[in-house]
């Protein structure tokens, strides 16, 4: 499957494991093709640098490099259609559309409420794992 993973799923994958980690493990094992943009990587980095995670910059950079090593990078213009009620989530939708992916995997309620975007299914990690 071709997928986009939202920042919250990446963070959960690295810090808590569970279903988010199993989703990323599918990418590592070559079962899924992951698409990413610099804007999504920036959001992941910003979240990981929050005080509650107590991570040094170099450690966050290591996490970002791991993600990049298993991703197809999408480059797109800044014209992003405003679909989600949280405008920051529109970059996820744009990446998914540009990558012609099958699924967006997220825990974000602002994205999950959409259920689908231009035939791209939007689901949480558990539902994704139940479907593959």
C-alpha cells in the first residue's frame, strides 16, 4: 500500500510503540510505501522538540533521518487546498494527493472526521492494520 503517516503517529511510534509502531514497521519491512514532505518532517521535528519529550536536537535529527530513509519525498508547491478544519492538516492531504496514496494514517480527529479525501481513505493505525 502507498501511505502517508501523520506526525502524531510517528511520535507515538517512536515513544510508545503499539499500533503506530506496527504501521511504521510495515514500511521498514517493505510492505508499504511511505510518502513524506519537508513540511511534515518539520512538524514531526517540532513535536519531538517539545519539553515533555526532553530530547536533544541530535536525537530528533536521528529520528528524522530514519523516517527519510524509508520515505519517498514529495515536493509540491505551496498552494494547498483548504479541506481540513485545522489548516495545518492540509499539508497531509496535499502529500497524499501528490503521492497518489491509498491511505492517510492518523490519530488526528480533524482528519479522521473526513473519512476520505478524493478516494484516499483516512483511518487510525488500528483500523489500518485490521484492513491490511
